[in-house]
C-alpha cells in the first residue's frame, strides 16, 4: 500500500450530497445510472455516472445522501459529463455499496 502525506489527503474534497434524480444510462459500457446530486448552495447540483445497478433501484436512490469527491476535473463518460465521483465499496460479488452518512447532515458537508 502506498502512503500519502496529510497534505495530499487535505486536497480531496469528500462532500455529502443528496441524490435528487436518477436515470438509466444505456449508453454506458457497464450497467450504470446517471445521478443528479445536490451538494448545497456553495457547490450546487452535480452529475455523475455510477455503476450501482446491481443492488440499487432508481426509486430507492432518490432522497438518499451519499459521499462523493467533488474536486476531480469533469470526465466525459459516453454522452455525459461526470462532475463528481460517487464513493462506494465492492462486495465479494463485485456489487458496489454506496458510502453514506449514518444520519442526515447538511448537503455539502465536508468529511471531517
């Protein structure tokens, strides 16, 4: 495992946002959803592609808070421009489980 300096970690903007919209993303190479996430007044709405179709349905994602990296440069994924990286952990079967706060916090809150 590679180690990093504290200053490297401080550069990563891990923020909480609420998923406000979910769409199917049939153009993606691997099954994915297009997400629109509200990160509060300072950051606003961001779009992301997330390969989380194995265990999540669109209707159960809307209103859910997640943790995402918001300071990566935008990335073109097929016809969409992803503006943040939603975080998760792989299960043994390869499905991704989203990282989310234990209880509700303000949108845009930074990981402490």
